[in-house]
């Protein structure tokens, strides 16, 4: 499930079977590959949903001097039947040749993310958190930080004891481990919760919330024809610069091709940046017994991805894309 952006070309026939049509001395291919920017944005949108901050906490902080250490598992749905997932991710490796498949025929329907999170309270309703995680079946690791402020928390008697806890927060996540793209996701969220004491040291806290995401996705430099040797298919004979004996015409610095084609030199591309938005609803609950805390959360798009976009062009690209959801589970200790 590692990304394979080199397959996201508008017309796959520009590099049939990973090679150019024709041979080194008799090129028949007459066009360069073009990056499929729309598929790139769709892929980034769904990857980002999995890496985005989950805001998996009630509105009540750990309190002054409090700590919370936990492990978290997130399972995010993706449109695995869509072409951009099958073309844009690596498939199984052939055990006999060791070569990767040219198309991922069976991408997983869920992206998994496992993280270690640390939260620290500073009193007056302020709390900060740090997180690091990894995505199995890929080389991608994620990291980020959160901050939140509990506007109303901790009241047990009077009118305040009836009102729920309310908190607002912000977070950021980014990734590393792949040169093909970079994703950074920023978020703002609001959470409402109410602790329900059961008996002794047991407390059940249900919560609901809303989250707004800003997604920033950028590709690296991608070779759309990685199976083609540009120098060999050009029959490279040097640069067209003054002093080159084989050059003729204006000295424009372009490659000199002796009977071949120079088009493959133009197949190193950078996809157009993805600047997207998402609206998400979250529903969760955590159960605490003394220091031990268990939690579960369901997070889902509040509106279809296309409806969340501020840019009409992006909305058109994401038209028809399914809403995603994330199931999260947490085990930790609060002390």
C-alpha cells in the first residue's frame, strides 16, 4: 500500500508496459506523459483522512499536573475499488522475480494506523499532546501535536454540575517515510462530554464533537516512465551548447538525440498541489477505572468531500467521492 504515483498518468499508453513504444533508433511515440492531477488529489484526500488528528478525548482535561499515556489504533475506510487506489499504490510482490505488480488489484479496504500518544495537563483547562505512529504495509510514519482548552469542566454541584464539559482544540499531523508526497493536516475541533460516575472509581464519559480539516498535499519529483532510460531512448549525444561538435542550429542547451526521441526527459513531473478541506463528526466514549482508561470512537464525514471544498474546481474533482469513516480504539493510563 505504499504510494506509486508514477502510475498516475492521464494516458497510460504513453508508457505501455513501463517502456516507450518503438526502439532506441526508431521511436514511434510522439507525446510525453501528463500527470493525472485529479487522481492525485483524490488519493491525497483519502490518505489525509486517515492521518488527520482524531481528537479522541472527552472535553475534560487531565487536570493540573496530570498525565495520560496511551496507545491508539485507527481503521479508516477508503474507496479501494476506485482506479486511483489500484493505480496509485503498490501491489503484491512476485515471489519468483521479486518485481512489484504493475497494478494493485486488491488494495485493502481499510488503512490502519497505530500510534503512541502522550498528554499533559497544565491547569486552567489547558492541555497539550504529542503523538507518533506508523501505517502497516507502508513505509510511512506520522507525527504531530495537539493543544486544547476546556472552557467548562470539573463542576460537580449547582448549575455547573448539570452542564456538560466543553472544550475547543487544534492539532497538526504530518508524515515521513516516502519521497513521493508530503501531507500536512491542520484541524480545529469542539467537543462536548459528560462524565457519568458508575461506582467507586469507575467513570463512563460519552462525548460528541465536530472537526474542520485543512489538507496540504504536495508531491515529490515523480518519473512517470520509471522503466524507461531517457538517455538510451534519446541516443544521447550531448547538450546543444557552443563547443559541441555534433550540435547545429541555435544553441539552446537541449539534449542532442542521434535518431532517438528526447520526450522522456519531460516525464519527470510534480503534481499540482492539493489544498482541500473536510468536515467531520465524532462520537465516542471512554471508560476509566482508577488509572486505566479504555476508549472507542467513530469519526465520519459530516458532508460529502465535494461539498466541503471552498474551491469549485476541487469540488468538481471530488464529485461522487464517498464519505469516509474512522474507527478508533484506545488503551491508556491517566495519572
